[in-house]
């Protein structure tokens, strides 16, 4: 397929990493992970690797999410992603890690902003689950912690968003957070971690999505289904997309590859071919919003242009 024949796409959720130069604790051998054995992705994943995986798609921009970088130097990841942009023209927006409960959170937020003009927001994974295999090992009540909320309160005034990664059982608390901070843009990651994909019962997830969608400062990002259902089907993806779009509206929905994490389960093109298929029935305006418009409005990516044209010699 000629990339020019596909609609413009912004991959709103991917990672790059250089394990030769930096520490990624979660990728160390023997570390438990929601995705299981990480040995197949325990290698460098740089801009050239991303371009090779995404060939054939009309990518015009990407958003780099924190990828489990060395917690002793979270700003180092922003510098790393910014350097990739300067060499390759992407990523076009950066979301970095900050422990919002830490006393140094205000200084870290400022340091991220100073490190790159592409810095747009913070992610701190809050995904707690009663099943230890799925849980990220964080406190269940962190969104209600006064110190954490003081750190969160810094984001809106600084013009920064928050990437929210929680399970359906946490969505009531997440809705309260969004209601208490109406001026902070919140992006729900990984389609709200629909754990019901595992056993087929998605009722709690659907109710939580509807609850969060009532808050106008919350948008949703469909990505990462394979972390919960490695062999997800097109029908399951279609259902996730339909519920998400029905709840939030196309102008508050975007897409991500979750690469290279989801590379454990299927190819980049297979993921986006799925997205292109299940969005094919929407209006042209809705489809454009989902594929690129929502991400462009919320993350304000810089210097959008066709990635593969810019990197013909990469």
C-alpha cells in the first residue's frame, strides 16, 4: 500500500529505548511484567527500528510516552526522545515520567519542560489490580493521596496534560480526580485497560468508560489491547472502538501502537490495519479525528510531516 493512499495518522502512544546506554528496570531479566516474558523486546528500539516497523503507513507524527526509563533520571528520557526528534523529525510530542507524590515533583516537571520544547505532559502509571499478575505494584489509593494531588495540581497551570493508566475498577476514583481538576487535560491510556477481555465480561469497563466520558477534560486512547488479550480479534477491537467512540465521541478518541511493547504479540502494520478497518465505517470527519485530529489537538505535536518521506535514507 502506498502511504500517500492511507489517511494521515498520528501514533499517539509509542516508546523508543536504548538499553545499551540507559537502564530500564522493568526490562531486566526475571522482572515480572503484565506482558510476561520481555526477552524478545529486551534490545534497543530506536527511531530506525520504528520506521522499519511502520513502513507503508502515512504517519505524520508520533507521541513518545515514558517507557520505564531509569527512575533515577526521568528527565534523561525526555532528552533522549528530543534528540530523536532533532535527528529524525519524530517523536513530535513527549510525555515523561514524574512521581507526583515526591517532594521533587515540581522541580522535575520544570526540568522536563526545560529539556525539550516538545514536552506536553506527565504519565505516572496508576494501574492497580486485585490480580497481582496484572497490577503495576502501585498503591490502590494514590489518586486520593494529598501529596500526590498537590503534585497533580501543578500540571494544569503549567499547560501540561496527564496520561492516566488505570483499570476499570479505578475509574470511579479517576472520574473524581478529573472532576476536581477540570482545567487539566487527562488522556485515558490503553483504552482503559479493559480487563474483561480476559474473561469476556466487559460490563465494568463499559460503565467506567461512560462515567469518565461525562467529564469534558477526559479523552481516550485506544492502544495496548494485547497486554490483556494477546490474541485479540478484529471483532474485539471493533467492540472496544465502538464503546469508546460512543462514550467519548470521535473528537476525544485517538490511537496508539504501544510499540515496541505490543511487538511481542503482533506487527505494527497489523495493529494499524486493524484500526483502519474498524474505523472504516465512520464518517470522514470522525475517522480523521480518531486517526490524527484528536491527538493533534490535545498533544499539540510540533513539525508534523510524513515521517517516511523525511527519513528516506534512515
